[in-house]
C-alpha cells in the first residue's frame, strides 16, 4: 500500500510514528482504518532503520473502540466469530513486535482502543486522556486481547472492576494503578513521547528485542527456566557490536576521568 487515507506514518531519528487519523469517527476501528493499521504495522516492523514505534491518534481520541455502525447491522454467531478472529493476527503482531512500542494516548482510549493501548510496551498519556473498558455498556465482553493484557497490569480484582463497571478512568488513575507509565500536558504529549522513543531508539536494538521477548514469556516460566533463557540470550548480547562498543566507551571515559583527576 503506497498511501493511506485513515492513518499517517512519520519516520524520524529511528522512530516510526503511526497516527490514527480519522478524527470524525474518533479513530474507531472501521474496516479501512484497521486494514491500513495492519499494513503500517508490517511496514515499520520490516524497516530495519526503525528502532522504536509510537502509536497515537488525531483529535479527541486515541481510538474510540470498535465499529459500532458495523455491529448495528447485525451478525449471526458464525459471522460474529469470524469477524472478531480477523483482529487476532494484528494483536499478536503488535504485542510481539521485536521493537519497543509506545502508545501515546492523546484522548479517549475506550473499548477496543483501550485494549490496543494495553498491548504497547509503554503507555504515555495526555493529562486529559480517558481509558475505559466500555464493552459492558453495549452488552459485549472485552476483545482484542484486553482480557489477557489488563489483569497482567492491574491484577484480577481491579481488572474485573473496570470490565464490569465499564467506567472511564482518568490518566492519573490509570497511572496510579499501573496502566500508564507517564503523563504529560496535552499540548506537549507528542514531543514528550518522541523524546522517550528516541531515547529508546538510541539503545541496543538486539538487547531490547531479546529482553522484550523474555519479559513477555516470563510469567509462564519457572525461575530456573527463565535463568536458562537469560544465559542463552545474554551470550548472544555479549557478541554484539552494541555491547563491545559500549564497554570500550565505558573504559575510555573511565580512563579520561582518571587522567583528569591525576592532573
């Protein structure tokens, strides 16, 4: 796909920004927007110059959830099953992308939009952002892997509360319960998210990739299993130029410090 109608991609300083750009629908996951999101995700994953990915939105919402217009047209059970199954490959791809991902939540992240944000490695949010598992309000259960991601961040009891009540929570409350990493004034969110992403992008990409993969699998491992994988992956990191250059730079800096002290 050479161009996009519902999203934008910006690549700068080893960071790719995927911006959902359908403000009239509050970036709801209608068919074309989702198709373009899938294509953009594959694009930035393939691009070796990209070392960190920011996902954000335009207007009042990060993503206001699923395509309720399509739901209002009705499904039989078979149609509904296959309609929902089509989201699974993207959820898996985004959650397991080898590159660090940041959701920069600029406004409402509700329903499926909340679930999408939960699959990012970090969430930064504007101070007026709102998060909500709004599915119960329309007689549905959370989808797009939200029931996998949410309790791993906030615990079972808090996850059940947010799912059963369907209430929106503020960016500050989301930060307090471990969903959001950082909050910023709305007018500086993009700039601050880029600072975080660029800091990560300057780091060692292989180490980031291996650490992310191990963290994501850690809750299904015993300590012994994790430490075995840790040894195997650390052995790979030791061979990388990133590690060798960083160690060399460390000793050069230490040597300069010693020479300066002795003068």
